[in-house]
């Protein structure tokens, strides 16, 4: 498995849980402390820390401890890698669908007026 594939797998694994997606969504607005991330979630602070570790391991989030406060920041590069992969898939599917549409259009033209589909 390539390192890019492993990175994409880690991002999808990290985003598979609603609490982690909520944390990423919150961090997309700007940095936040662990306590701030935990406030809207109906889970314990230790559970938030465990989810945060998964996000950090995936590369989606980085943390920095300042005194007693751990501040979290989003890492756009991890999202960009996954976004690029999805865009490539979308492009491939668009080409396939365009070819299919063209083929279907040509088959409609080749039919005789009384032919059944």
C-alpha cells in the first residue's frame, strides 16, 4: 500500500465517527481548546481526548500545549490529499458517463424509426 493510500485510509477512518467529524467541523472555523471541542459533544472529556488522538494520528489535526491548555488546529494538507483523490475518481466517472452518453446517443441515431428499444 502506498503512503498516499495509507494517509487516505487514515482520514476516512478518522472521519467515520460523528463526534470526530463534529470536531473537524468546529476546527474548520479556527483553533479551539480540547475543552471547547468537548462542550457540544455528549461524551466525556477522556473520550474527546481519545477521538482527538485518532484525528492527530490521521494528520487531520495538530495540537500544541500552551501552559495547561491544549489548543487544536486543523491540518488542511490531510484533507487536500483526500480531496484530490476524490476529484480524480469524480473525473474518471465523468469521462465514463460521457462516453456512455455518447454511445447511447449514437445508438439512438442508428435505430430505424419503427425499431423497439
